[in-house]
C-alpha cells in the first residue's frame, strides 16, 4: 500500500482511500443494487433515486454548478467557534484528518477536527429503498464537549427535469410534514403521486428546518448556513419554495466518550387506498417500519455485513492471481464492480449524465451484459428479454428505452444500424455462460407487432435487418450511425439546433459501414452456431451464405491496402483510407474485421493491427482515428465537431481499445495485448492521477488523445462500455478462461514474462481452481491439461462431467512439444 497524491488502493478491504476532499474532479461511488440507487462523491455530494433518475429523484443536484459537486448528504458540526463538515465539504474548514473510503456499495468518511473524530458510513441496505447514514462521533480530547449537529438534504421535486425548469409551478408545490424526529417530503402527494420520502434519525431532536431559505439564510450557500452559525434551527415549515430536511441535535460527549446516530433517508410507495392515515396526513406506517429496521448501531452493522457478503459472493465467481498485482486488483475488484454498476444504471446517471436524458441504450445494454453474465445470469436473461421487447418487427431496435416503463424511447427512435446485432452477442454469451438455451424459446412480442414470437425469432430478424439493408457495395448501410454515434453520414447538418443523431437527410441508401460489416460476420457466425445447436440447419445455411457474401464484399471493397476502410459516405466516398487527408485510419473496423477472423489467414489482419500500432497507439491508449479532423465537415457529422484529440475526433475512446486487445490475442501477440491493456486500465494510472483527473479505480469513456491540448486527461468516468469489454478481453482472451457451449475453454494469450497464472472460476454448478504454468515463457501455446490429476485432451473442460470443486492443471507448451 503506497500513498499517492490523492489516494491509494486498500485491496484488503476492497476500498479506494481518498486522502483529500479536493480531488481533480469529484471522485464518486455508487450505492444500491436493486432499484434504489445513489451516487456519492468523495465529499458526500450527489443524489439518489428510485428506479428512474428522471422521474423518481429524491435529492436535488445541480450539474454545471460552481463550485462543482454541490448538494448531497451533509452533516455540519459546530463546537465552540469551529464549524466543519464531516465529509470535508461544503464547509471549507480544513480538517485535521480527512479520508473517504469508497468500498463495494458503501462510502465511509472519516474526519477529525477539534479533537472530535467522526466516521460517517453511507449505504443502501440490500432490498431497501433507503439510504442509511451511520454517524459515529467520539471525543478524543481531555475535556467534555458540547456539539451542535445539523443534517441537511435538499429535496428534488421528483421529476428532475421539471425541478430544474418549471419554476412557475414548482415554487408553489413543495409540502412537508414533521413528526418527532422524522421529516417527510410529500410534494405532489395530494394529487397523483403515491410515493413520499422521509428523513429520520434514531434520537430526539432539538429542532429542525424544512424550508431551505430559513436554514441557509438569505444569499448564503451550503458552505455557511445561518442556522449552523447561530447553533439554532428555525423549526421552519416549507410551503412551496425549496423544501429541505435538516435535523438539529445537541450532543454532549464526555472526554473519551463516543456516540452513534443513525439517519435514514427513505422512499415509500403506497397503494392509493392506503395513502392517508387521516385527511391530509400521510400514512407513516411504512416509514416507521423502515426506521425501526435501522434504529441501532447493531442493526446497521448487521446490514453492512450482509452487503459485504453479497459482494463477496458476486466477486467469487471469478478470481485471478497473476504475477501482476495491478492486473489482479483491476479484474478481481474494481472492474467487476464497475460492470455491476453499469448493469444497474446503464448510461443514465453519473456526474456526466444528468439522469434526465438517456434511458437504457439498446446497444450499450446488450454489450454491458458480457461484463456480468458470470455474476447475475438470471438478471441478464431478464435484461435481454426486456431489450428484445423493444425491437421492431423489421428487426431494427429502439435506440433507447425508459427503465420505468420498459418502452422504447420515441424521441430518439431507431435506425442505428449496428443496434440489432448486439443482441446476438448478448444472447450467445449468456447461453455460453449458463447453458440455458430456453431463453431462445421465451415468448416476446415486437414493439410494433403482437403475436406468438420467441426470442430466437428476434435474433433472426436482427440478422435479417442487416441482410435487408445493404448498400451499393453489398456492405451494411450505416443508418444514423453505427457504434460510433458521431460518424453521422446521413445528417449533413448545418443547423446548430439540430441533433446529429436524429437528423436524417437524403435516402440513406448509400453510406455503408465496415464496422457493421465486421460485426455482422462476427456475430453472424454466432447466429449460425445457435441455429445449428438448435437443429435449424436450413436457416444456418441461409445465414452462412449471407456471411460469405459479406466476407466477399469486405475483401473486395473494404480493404484499403494496409488496413480496413471505415466507411463509404453518402456520396460513395471512402472514409478511413490512405486517399483521405484526415481520418485515414479508424480503430473500429480494424477491431471488428479482425475479431471476425477476416485476414487472419492471409496476413491482412497482421497488417491492419500493425497499422493500428503505428498510427493510432499512443502513450495513453489507442486513438479512435488519425489524423484528427481539423475542421467541421457536414458529410461526417459530429465526429468533426469536436476539437482534435477529444471524444470521437481522435480521442482515446476506451470502449474500443479492448477490441484491438482481443484482436491481438487472435494473432497470438500476448505482449502487445497486455501492453494496450495497461495503457488504459485505471489500476496502472495510479501515478498520473493529477493528469488523468477522473477516478483512478474505474474506466472512463475517453482519454484525450495525442492531438489534444491535454493528452492523457480522462472524462466521463464510470458508465462506459469500456468496463464490460475490458473485463471480457482480459478474462476471456488474455487469461483465456472462456465459456463455450460445451464447457469452459482454456485459451490464454499471456504476456510472455508471466511464469504462471491461477484462476478460480465458478461455472455451471462447479468451481474450478485453474493453475496455468508457463515454463517456456510463451504467450500462446499448446494446452496440456489435467483435471483432478486426469489428463484431458484439448483445451475444453467439458461442463457436463463436473459438479463441486475441481483442480485443473494446465501447462502451456511450445507447438513441437504439444
Ligand atoms: C457512447 C454511447 C455509445 C457509443 C459511443 C461511441 O459511449 O453510449 O452507444 O457507441 O459513445 O460513440
Ligand atoms: C455518444 C457520443 C457523444 C454524443 C452522444 C449523443 O455518447 O460519445 O459524443 O454526443 O453519443 O447521444
């Protein structure tokens, strides 16, 4: 454990320890696992919501504010003349000690000032719709102390978008009730809402405030509330304006004495007939039950233990021991954790996504599943079928859907032509993990067609959608965009008020994508395999013919001499070609064509990846394209709108780096694959925290590329497809522990300096302890395997033979010895 500028890893506790409240950007964590979620920064900023961050937001949070990260779960202490915050902000008072420990599903803030030590632990207990805050206070001085403690939350008026926009209405709707130590937020409860929120503490209080302006005082911010300065709450009752919840407690701590308080911020939903306990008085029974469940330190400690056990169990499905501590830390703890967070939130709510814009993305959510199918397979099945239900009868998909309604998002619509095939990936990967072919028979309607359809039919239509949307070269039409949302070839926008993603001009029958071509061949082959495994041989033949045609089209029109082209634009001109001045080479088509196996036999794959190394790789990762576009070009769209080096315009868009990592392993180049992995993986960036800016424990969407003013600076952390893909690449292609229909394959492609590797993998009812020895310093080799001491031919652990615990011993041998 070495201390760094802003923090360090504590692997023992599976925590990241932040040692300054003033990190380069707010470094956050996520709370909650099942419907109720919170985001919490290293100074306790952030908010929580029930299922939908737009429609059921409990706490108000201001994006784009100064200072950043304003609003959260705040606790003020006043002792003599000192005032401070137990989480390091918003009061700027310097603390004698500050520490934020982000752990799996909880965050803990340890502070000391004026010889008062505080430890605040925030978490969402399993299965609860509440955030619990346990506050330990201890007097470490020689004298008795009297403290004034103030809690503070600011309520969001439920609909987060209206809350920041519709002031003529929402300045008049706020309503509260106060009952002992519990402050209720019942805005709009009188009309159509059957839900309220409350904030309670397990002790009698001195006073309270529910009106923000009374608490803060005129023209004051969170950093200097008048009530705290005076040491006296105003017992204000909010009528409209901005309702808050603040408790005031006066505490006396003898020298050496400690106390624990438990605060609960809860959310309650009631059937209409039980909403009221008396006219105008809300039914408080459910709130009281929730409060009673957490009214002592012991109960809270027990809940925290359950949470720890929950994570222990989840992370136990895959555990790796390599010679590289950073690789282990990344895969065993933070990457899998980030995968679960992206499962829960998709791209909806982060410190970059305001939670009012996007729903769940079709392409993003399908891809995300490859990062957690091994942990929560039943929930993956459900997620895939939810996505399937938003597909349209022609095989296309709504680009996004809203989690509350599970309905496709009409404002954005569809026509992103890579969308459909991602469902083949998610489904095939799920079946390989679980062996559950019955998902193919699950009944699911199309969004625009009712009938008796099974999920398999959805995959078939996804495949057919590509077949039915080919362009002049027999390559897939791109539609609004493929994976790269910003390569908008049918948009031609000259109006700043238009969306690049939803504006379509022309007939869209010309612009083609080599990325979708590669994707179609790769996942098309998976589709063929699924057809064969379910005895649909005619369909398999039909599909194979279309794949062969596509390979032919790529060979004929998609190879640029040294690498794969990226696209043809709406005028039929090449993108990603030597002929171009800028944007000569792109990453996506190299990744997808090589992953699909194109050019593996004839050397083109090697050429393409060498070109990636020569033109796209830089110190901080692999850039999306080169050279960057210097000017806006309406025939390319949003990609050329960004300054060079940022986002899709030659930034390192981390999501696609693992495609190249996987492609490198297909060529057997384990050293190169590992090298690329270590350039973007956060565990390796511990020493460049200041430059990197975002959390050093999770992947970010983008790292600025070589052309940027600030190369190496990351943005948009947490909710990114990078997490799932990096885990998939590292666990299945570098470590090479790869689920397949018949069992678990062992196909490592290691950095050659690793002498050995061990993996514990739970798979279909068995637990395998896999020890791989690499005595010859190879990347790839012939696998020599014994299971429980018995030699087993090939690289497959046939699942059907095993239950319980098994020892798998593998030696990697040079081909001549294998
Ligand atoms: C964002 C989007 C994702 C897209 C990527 C590249 O991450 O969520 O859908 O593929 O950007 O444009
Ligand atoms: C993706 C892109 C981003 C674009 C957005 C539009 O997230 O990364 O640059 O603005 O899509 O939806």
